């Protein structure tokens, strides 16, 4: 039986946690969709996707001196020779439009909305600590795919505000500073035993959602942590004390 600490704040992962989606399926649909959009804009779709992955690799190695946004676009511009500002404007159009077609592969889980509503009604502070490699528009879009309101979260990590990524402890330390809380006050809810489990190294407690669990060899052992389906987590939230 895992003991329950006293929390004031809950950090949530998005993909595979609040949003029921298979990461591989999402990335496949996303790369095809963005590549087609780039082609339709008169760009070399393959070159754009190659540069995108170069940018992702660069963000993964970010040393914390620049935002992930700046690291990405600097790398992207170097890889393609395209103007970063003009291309970012194009990408914004994509995230406001064609990107949302990917919602077809995700079916909202009502238990996610129940858990959020329960925590809010009880006075908990909620933050979305998703992998910060996307612009805010793209994160908000995926929250809506999950049937959730971005305004329910005190903040969302995105590539413009983060200078590190999961599973680096620095990512969680940055989120804790932004939340203005101690790690001992935080429950991290995620589905990846390494990326989300790294929050434990910063001192947070962990709850793994098992519907789309990704159990990494170098991640936390799920049996050593709180875990269950999103339905189980919604019931867990109902049993937490009210702070309101």
C-alpha cells in the first residue's frame, strides 16, 4: 500500500496521460501531416521534416542557457537555410489548422475531465508539465483534443518557456520554480516511467497512469509507485482531502 503525501499541486503529463493517444501513432500522423503542409506551402517537405528532427535533437541537449524555442529555430534555420521567423509564422498556421485533424486518432477519456474537475473543486493547483518541444498553440490544441480547457491549468510548459526537457531533473526544477512550490507538495501524474518518473529525482511523488504506459528499462519500477488507469486516478482524486 503506497502512502499518500499531502499535496497542494498536481503536475500532469499530456500525451498518453490526460490525452489517450499512442505516442508512436501520434508522431507518425504528425510527421506526415506537417510534411504535407510544408509541401503545400512550396517547401521541401522532406528537408523540413529532417530539420525538425535536428531541432528536436538539439532541444534534447539544451544546456539551459536558451529557451527550447531559440535552440529549435536556430538549428532549423541552419539545417534548411530558411528564415526562422517566416517559417515559424507558417508553422503557427499549421498548428491552428491542419494539426487538429490528428485529433481523429485520439478519443477523450471522460475520466481525465473528472479528475481535473475534482482537483479544481478541492482547491489544488494544476500545471501541465508536458514535453516542452511544441509551441503553446500545439499544446493547447492537444488539451482540447482531450476534452479539457487550457484555462484549468495555472501554466503549461512549452518550447518558448522551458530551457530543458524530460527526463532532465532541471526540467522539473524549472517547473517547480514556476509553480512556486516545494517538490514535496507536488504529485506528478504521467505514463512514462523514465520521462515522468524523473520528477521523483526532484523530490515529487509519482502516479503512473497505465492506459498507455511506457515502461522504460531505465525508468522507475511501476510497482514501487502509485499507479492505475485514468479511471482509477479519478477515484484517487475523489479520495484526496479538500484544500478549498
